[in-house]
């Protein structure tokens, strides 16, 4: 029997309505370290492997927060990353002659890592570059030459392109690929043994699938990154590619809630989880979203919270005032990227979070104007 029957019922209803085949969720709160439950299966009935507490999911854009932002935090506190240094000083290709014409061309020199982290660089949200880029180098080059859509620092636009370039920048600084850096410096020290990029083939049958054969690659996507741009980049990118499960994600949340342990300094966590206000209406921190109505986190997370969503149906929210973290992992893109299911999960997420917070004893709304649904 579920310890959180109301919240679990919300997810069970979503499975019945075919919003997603299955889900696992977990809570970190002061009274108990981890509480983890699951519903549904890898696919819809009748034939399906049941989702377990430790089932691995494609985290999609939560990779931006768990991996890329973590790497940025460590490089910053080691003095290797200057948040306000122009991107082009480290990545000169960003200013290569002919990469952009028009009035915004000269503005490219103003783009900084801070702007990439806070999604206000002026770069576009997304482009299906995998369709026109035959190799990883070609796709990265297309991102480097991508025209700006707004002057840097004037608009907050959630950008995969920006995080692809951020990941490239961090790799240039560290002299190491993002996946190996994060495994050694963050995931392994925290005991996150199920968190990885490019899972080995032997694990694929134990990972929740994200698409059937009706997709660009023409095969079932299980243990293979769902995001086609990331796939073209070899499965490792600043914007997507990470696989993880509920217990591991809670371990990272626990680290952030408790001052960083042996991984991050407390002042680093404070800096990266503070709203940047660029522009003033933006709710982005350095790599994390915050609650701004209507929020996927519901109405009961305090203003001092951060979170992130993933396109495959994943989410992580951390409340520093209440010392609560909630992870919800689903495979809502299976069997196909249905528009109705995509809209429906936007209703499920806040209902689930509110129900769970109430079952934890947080009954009064903490936020009248609070994280938008980015995924």
C-alpha cells in the first residue's frame, strides 16, 4: 500500500489516461531521508515490464541541471570559469567572420557563460539540426554559427542551443568531456552508480523506453537518448543525454540541500541557485528554474526553491526552506510524442506535487506567483 495514496492516485490516473506508461517518484524530507514509490510499466498493458523504484529513465533536459550546471559550479569555484567573460574568448569560432549578418552580429561578443546558464543569451530555443548535420562536428558548428534572435540579456528564452555551447565551453576549459568529468567529480563521489551517459547495451532492457519505432531513427529508443540533437552529438551534450533513477537524483538533491558535502562549497550553491533577474522578469538562476506561476511544482514550494523539467516527462524540484526535494520520472514520450499527452502532463505535474506536499504536511500555499513549464 502506498504511503502517499493521494499523490500516487494522481499518477495512476495518468497511466490509465495514457499520459505516460509508468512513473517512479521519490521524496527527500526532514523526517525521512528517502521515500520512493512507482506505478505503471515500461509500456502500456497488456504486455509490460513494471517500473521499479530503481528503474533508470532518460532524464532529458534535467541533464542541464544535474550535469552541466554541476560542472560549471565546480569550474567556477576552482577559478577556471569566469561567468562574465565573453564566450568568444574561449570559443573564438563563435565570432568567426560570416557566421552571422545583420544588426545583432556585433552583439555576439557580449554573450557570456552567465547568459547561457540563465537562458538570456539571445540564442534560439531549438533547431532540429540533426536533420541537416551528418556528424557531431557539423551539428556543433551549426550551433556555433546560429544567429541571435535578440540582443544578449534582453529576453529569457529557454535554449537547448545555448546549453550545447555551454557544454562545449566547459569541456574546452576542463580539457575533458562532460560525461567523464561529471562521473569522477560528482556522480561517483555521491554514490550515483545508476547515473550515466550512453548506458551500455547490457543495461538497455532495464531502462524505461522513450519511443517506439516510429521516429527519426526508425527503432525503439530504450537506453538510447531520446533527443535527436544529442544523439547526433554522440549521446553526450550540455543540454541532454543523462540517464538516472530516483535514488540517484535524490542523492544529488540531498547534497545541494545539505551545503554541498565534499562536492560543492555552500557559497557556490547559493550563487548558482539565486535568481539572476536577466531580464528582471526572468525566473532563471544559473542553470535552474524557480517557481513562477503557473508552476509545474504546484503551489506549495517556497520561493526559495529550484527545479528543472525534462522533455521525456521527468522533473526535479528542491525547496531549500522546507528542506524537501521531489523527483518525478516518467516516459511520457512513449510510444510517440503525442501532443495531447504533452499538454496533459502539464496538469499532472502540479496536481502531483501539491498532493504530495499536502501529504507531507505542507498544506498552505507558499506561492501566489510562482516555475514555468519549460518542457
